[in-house]
């Protein structure tokens, strides 16, 4: 088909389409939505990416209503609440991190909504030396024992974080329950999702873990300086 024949066949319909203000609105909404999708390809952080997705959903919903395009409309009506929910979740996490940081609160306090609770009976071994460290723990109540070191873990303490972040991710000690206890844990997948979804969360985790390691180093230096006991 020649170009002249194509124009003769479709030109009248195209002119009628563009003469309708509603179709101009639909076209503009679709172009804006497509532009937002293109911009999202260059965004590296999740919260702006989600907001761009929300904007594109709204643009395509307008297009689907006005054009009309039922399949486009249904798809983006389904995606819009999902994207809104995810961006609100991440903003709540960001506010929680900011409040905890400003108060100097330990991150285990604001990490609890993402952790699973487990009850332990006396004598239960939570993990053994050499096991893969796929969880980070907080002792909510009770008392645990580091078998190899003979040290106890009291309620409120975080443990298992060193191996959790170590390159080989292997437990360096066995933890056994001394009395009825409740532990909170977060798995590696959930932790990674939180870490990469919100840069503020990741920065705060790095800062707090570094502070904890610094405390351990200072304690070790203090014991070395005090010398052996007779």
C-alpha cells in the first residue's frame, strides 16, 4: 500500500480522533505515563521508583477510561494499590529509622515488626557452631548460653549478627536455651529486601553494626591491658 493510499484510508479517521478533546486527553495521559516509565529506568532507589510507577498507573488509568481501553484500565487499576501500599510501607520504615536514629534507639526495637517470634524450651539448641548464619536474633525474654564461651545472653540482647554479616556466614558458637525463652528473628531474605528498599535503613544498619563491633574491640583491648589474673 502506497503512502497516499494509507493517508486516504486512515487520514479521515485520524483527523476525527484528534478533533475530539477527550482523545487529546487520553493521548496526553498515555504519553506522560510512558515518559514516567522511561524515567524510572534511570532511578536507582526504590521509593522514587515506586512513586514513578504510581504516576504511570494513574496516567494509563486516565487513558483506559477516556480512550477507552478496558485491558489497560484493568491492569493499572490492579497495579495502583500495590504500588501505593509498597511506597507507604517504605515511607513508614524510613520514618521509623529516622526516629530511632534521632533518639539513639537500638535498631532491634524498630526491626521487631519484621521479625518472627519463637518459643524455646530449656535445653533447646537454637543453632550449632558451624551452622549457616541465615538469621539475626534478639532475645525477647528468658536466658540463653553460648556453650563454647560459657557466656550467657540476657533478655533484650541481640546476637548472631557477626556471623550473619561475615563472608562465610558460619556460626562461631553454639547457643542453647537455659530457661523458657522467646527469641525474635529476621531471615536473610527479608533483611536484604529492607536493606535495598531504603538507603536510610541500610546506612543505619551499617552504622549500628560498626558501633557494636567497636564496643567489642574496646572491651577486648581493656581485657588485654588489664593483664592476666593470678
